[in-house]
């Protein structure tokens, strides 16, 4: 249920409603908007009729059932877009098109610092890099782990950029949150519910990638796990789905971008690198994602893709990344956004 407070509801009235929701056995999730406060009451669907009685409390305008299975992610609860502040001057969900760039894996300090300075110069806002790498083969490069995490942080600081890296297990959340500005949940972990619940308790923004065979509803239910644990900073990332087509690594589901933006208030970005798996296809698909309404892009960039320890074929060189950023500018302007 959604309890919509009146425009002039006092803080005391809001606290009374929250206390009453708890007394009825539900979990309150207040969302403080510019004009009014909305409180989501989450719990057992079978007894939600008892929440209708909250309409009689002072300050309550109305009580409305939430029809979507994803309660807190739904625009029924929060019609206005969520804007997430990642660092001073770096946001996602508003007019700024967020650009995240960097290599698939952290390989060395020199590689990361060189990449950070190059992508920053070209206009990127956030530095990416994998310290722990989930790989299909147990014999593939698995990442430098803690050493890689520290290198990534050093490179981000050197370039004056926030960083994002993937969290693979609940036990690593606190450690990685000490270094990384954004915590990423990869496509393979999109339904790792233990990880989602744990990461939802962190104070960091969460970048949640869509699974390669995850439906839109399943994807938003995964976001709901994070939101239900208290997070209000979830960024969705469309990174391609598995289809019958084998000309690309995955199939970038551009239609998912407007569908998600219609159904949820959360920011939506796109990762054309993992979606296509082919470096030359990344720039046109990045432009297409911006045209489709994406709030940001995640691009793999490497100083020498031919020597990369992972995902070299889909990584842009520094000059190609700079060319892509220039190519994006008219699309960004047409979408009413800025860098």
C-alpha cells in the first residue's frame, strides 16, 4: 500500500503514520518528495486491507494499493525520477549523461592510471575496473582482488574520478565499500538474493546489471531486494540479453530502456560493450542508447586491447573512445542532456 500524506502534513503526523504501519506488522518506507511525502507499507499482501484504516489519521490524504509486484521500484510509489549523486558534480538520473569508462579488469597500476587520465580527458565521469572477475572458465584471469581494488582507487584519485567495481559475495561488501564509490552487481549475480539483500544495506550507490536471461519484471524485483533493505540509490544497467543471434556477444535490448523508464523511477544506463562484444559496434550502439533515453553509458576502454587479460575485443582504444565521445555530442544535445 501507498500512504499519501497531504501537502501540508506535519512531521509529527508523518511519524504517527510510520509508527502505526509498524504496529500493524508492516515495514514503512517513507519517500520525501518536493511537494508531499509518500510512505510505502511493505509486508504480507493478505492483510493489507487493515492499512486502509490509516486514511482516518490526521495528515493522510489517501491510501492506495500498489499494483506492481515491485513496490518500491515502481513509479506508483515515486512518480518523479530518482537522481543519484555519486560525487560532487557527478549525478545520474537528471540532465547529465553519466559516462563510466575503463577496462574490464585491473591489470596494473600503470594501466589504470593511464586509462583514468585518458578517459577523464575525453569526458568520462566515473572510472570502472574489475578487481574480482567472475569468469566462465575457472582457468581465466580472475582479477587482482584486494591489490586491484587499491590500484583502482589510486587511479581514480589521481584523475579526480569516482570509481565503480563489482562485488561478488556478501562477505566482500564492507571491504569494497571502503574503496569504491559505486558497488556493482554483475549480470551473473542479478538473482543472487543474499548478495542483493546485503548490498542493499550499504550506503553506496548500487549499479545493478540486468541478467542475460532476465525479464524486465524479474530485473525490477532484483532491484526491489536492494530497495527493501533501505537503499535509495540503485542504478539499472541494460547490458544485452542472450538470444539466438551469434553475430554479437549478446543482443542489446534498446526497448528495455524506455520500458524501464516507464515502469520505474530508477536511473537506467546502457553497456554497449558487453552487449555487442565488438569494439567497432560500441559507438553506434552507444548513440542509439542515448537516443532511446538512457541516463548514462558504461564503456570498456583499454590502452592496448590486443593485450588485455579479459574482454579485449570489445574494448575501445583511447583515440576510439575520444572519437565516440565526439560522436555522442549531437545525440546528447538532441536528447536534451549535457555531459
